[in-house]
C-alpha cells in the first residue's frame, strides 16, 4: 500500500534553489532515510511533508487512512502543561482515561470511575507502553511542567509523545539528538521492531545501517535512490561517482578539443561553425555544472606539546550528595584519543570543566602543562554575532593562519577548506543552517592551533559527509583528543580507550572502542544469566560482576528484595482490579478495595523507580 507520493516538488529561497521536481514514494512498512549536506534543504523538505511549509511547486499526497506524526528538530511543547499532558496530547479515549487515572493516583482520589474508564477504553496496555517509553527516555517526573525542563528533556518528551501515539507513518528529524548512548540503542531496537513506516533525517550511521531499507540522497538538487542500508548506499554511491568521474573526464577532454577549435576558428562564421560554437557553449555549461568532490582539509600548524600535559591527582568533585569524581588519578600522554561516556547526569561535562580549569575540584588538584593550548568545542557554544558575515567571523581571529612548514593561508581560503565556497563568504551567519553553524564554530576553534582538543557532542546537526571528513582529519590529529559523543560510529572510528563514568564518582578506563566495550558488557551479562538461569527472569537486566562490585551489601540485598516483591505486587494488583469489577454496586466494599488497590499501586510505583535507580549501575 502506498503511504506517500511526492510529485514534482520544488522549493527556493530567493535566488537559491534547494531542489526542483523531486519525485518519490514510500510504501507501507518501509524505513527510509534522507541524506544531504548541511544547507541542502533536508529540514525544509521534512517541513513540507509535514505541512508546516508550502512548496513552490508540486504535490505531497498521503493515503487518507494513514495517521502521520512528526518529530521536529526543535519541537514545540505546551510549557504550561505537564510532561504527561504533553505526551498524551492525542485527544482519544485511551489518552483521556490514562490522564484521569494518573490524576486520581497523584491526588489520592477514588479510583472507581478512573478504572472503569481504563477498562472501557482498553487503556491498560497503552499505559504500560507509555511507562516503558518514558522510563527508557529517563522521564520519571510526569507532573513536572514542560517549561521547567532542559532543552534535552523537552526533546525527549516530544520523542515520547510521537512514539506513544504509534502513528502509521512517522517523520523523524534527527531523533538521536539529546539522547545518551543507552537511550539511542533502546530507540534503535524499538524502531527496528516497530511496524511503523519511517521517513527520517539522521547522522547516526549505525541507525542508517541497522534500521533503514532505503536511502534517498539529495545532492545538487537531484534525488538519488538506494534500495538498501548504509553499507549498500556507500557501495552504490562509490560506483555512481566512479561512472560520473569517467564521464566527467570524457567531457573535459572533449571540452579541451572544442576550446582549441574555438580559439582557432576563423572570424567569418558559417552555419556549420555557429552550430559547433553552440555545442561548445552547452559543453562549457555542462562542465561548469559538474559536481566537485569537496573534502574538509583544515591543515593547521598545531602548537608543540611538552611532556607535561594534563594531570589529575586524587581529584574529588561532588554536587550535594551527587558524586562526580571520588579521588581520580590520571596523567594524559601525547596523542591519546579518549571517549568519555556515561549516562546523562553522570558528570561528563563537569569532568571537562575540571580539565579546562573552568571548575574547581573539591579535593586534589588538576595540573595543566605550560605548553598546552586548549581547544574546547562545547555543546552550547556562544551564539555567533548576528549581522556578521562568515569572512568577518574568521578575520576576527586572524587574517592569515599559519600552516606547517612556515606557510600561511588566508581567511577566505580557510573558509573554502571548511566547505564554505566563495559565494557564501559574505553571507550573514544567522542565515546558516544548524550544521553549517556548527562547522563554522569548529573552524574558529581549530584556527587557534590547539594541541589538546576537547569535543563535547560535535556531531549534532552535522551531515554524514562532513562527519566523515572530520573523522579523517581527527584520525591524523597529533595532539590529545577528548570526545563526548552519542554517535557510536564516531567514537568507534576515533578513540583508543574510554573513560566510563558510573554516576557514583568512579571512572573506569576501558581499552578499545565503544562497541568492544558494549560487546564485553553483553558477554558479562550473558555469563551471569547462565549462572543464575533457574532464578532469573529472562526479560530483566542482569546485574553483572562489574556491577556487583559497585553495589554495597545493603544495595545488593535491597535489589534482591525488590526483584521478589514486584511480581507479588503485580499479581495482587491484578487480583484487586478483578475484585473491583465485582463490587461496583457495593459502596463500602468498593471504597475498601479501591483504597487497598491505591496502596498497592503506590508501593509498586515506588519500587519500580528504585529498581530503575539501582539498574542504572548496570550500564555504568
């Protein structure tokens, strides 16, 4: 069944043509991704498909029976409503029943009417799915107003709302932004198992590899289709570019011959010579239009790095009762490439602030070598100056930038090396796309020739082409490199070892890539499951041997008791719900059973939250 047809779609902004006469269709069950360079019009196309923008020409036609949902890059929530109200935005019977039920639980009101509504609308399964999604996205305080949440939390609420809704067709614009690594892996598994039809923009290459069955590439206003995942796309794209390169070489050779003829052509033009001149002009335009392969090449003269770099000596840091570091020792060596991972709130950004002396330790000391030149790319960089042009932003740092072997490069040439062609140099910075802004900010940091480079979530909003080029540069970077990223592919390609923060003040130094670390974790979990096969429930996480070392005896005992108690409470809850249906016409029995059920649910919710808190140690 056809879900979406796009016919002859065109869009321009002023004199800039984003795309013209695009045509494609998406069938039921397909999982399609759109790839394009930053600024090529990916989000614009997504907004047109969702109805937020109108095309200049063409049609977007959905099957009338299809329910469509859209996760925007910057979703709009109702800040005066709670997390739960934003998630249950659909005004259907199930959403209304769940909202009534949760309100009754929160305010300790009688449950008879709320439960009757839950039964009537078959909302119990829907509620369980909603709780699973909110829990996986670390959204536990459902009554908090959306306006009180951080930007990352707000985006997770928006993601939860479209997943809970379970539309037939889901549009996703960068769904992995603001998710930690465990959440991304959960989302990947969720979407892989889901029967929803997907059309998404993402820079996460493991997502593209494991989820998609078709990739559309928007390049120079043209749409190319690849019926396969990311590996298939790379293979077929390279074949296409090889054919185009061969064709381009033939065109260039023909153009040279025609140019030589044009220069020798006699003044008096016959009909035959005029025809040949017209052909020459067409060939000239064709050669001019041929795409050029662009590579990020920020060759910069890195400052010399001495023997003393950055040293942590028994460093302690905490925020109230929250421990970030508990007496950590580490001495950095030249050329290290380290990935910094851990759940949200574990203290990754705090560790970076300590590393750059932007935060004071509570104990111990951080020592920075005299030759260290820090380059710190932060998640929330200061805004570029509005009204400033690209070339002015670069010239504010330097008109000429030193390269290796005593050479220099101009500000304009530096912009071109960072994939900003000359026509863009006098463009205002506020007109740049999100990815183009990130690329410009990265350029401004690298221009200062750092030898100790810290990148905090550098991949957000960058396209896969820029990411690939950036990776090539960083692989050859001779200084120290520290990376915080939710992009598993980016980490796997670049880092030699990982600092894994557990949120309890401990830092594990793991040799190898992120994928090797996760594989090792899975093996530990599997081994533990094998030892406790008779007693463990197959669908609940296993406490690995590594985790047991982090548990105190008291916590381990508490975990075991919760594991036993939760199934008992779930069974009792079911029994009371059944009993409630039999006493609806007996006032006293109804009130007593409702009160008992409310107490069971309250205890169950409390234990489930505590179970989640303890289980977070598993992933550390």
